[in-house]
C-alpha cells in the first residue's frame, strides 16, 4: 500500500515522499517501514507504543491513533507531522 511521508521524515526515506508499506494493521505497516527505513518508527511512536503528540496518521482520509486499525493493499496512509517551535 502507499504511505505518504511528511517532509520532516524524508531523511529516513532518502527524500521520498511516498513509500510502500505492508501489513494487515497500521502497526504492522509501521513495522514494515522500520525494516526499510531504520529509525523512522521511533520518530512516530513513543517508548510505550503510543503515537507521538505531534504526529497524525490518516487511514483512507480518517485520522486515527489506533495502531490496531485494519488495512488492506488498497488502503492509503498519510502520515502528517505538526510543526512546532517559535
């Protein structure tokens, strides 16, 4: 499935804004991204397995924080990173 990557994570994907993910759940897709792009999952998920506060993930245009969300090969996933700072 297609996974849209936000620009703050391009350093992990070699500048690619869209990558391929695999899995039956959102968590499995993030694991597949981690195997392709080491370190990327930690930028999205904290030490206790929750989505970091500045990250949003949309599964077929619906925002979710549930990493057990079911996905299929035709699911579109968009990862969004909020901007912060001053």
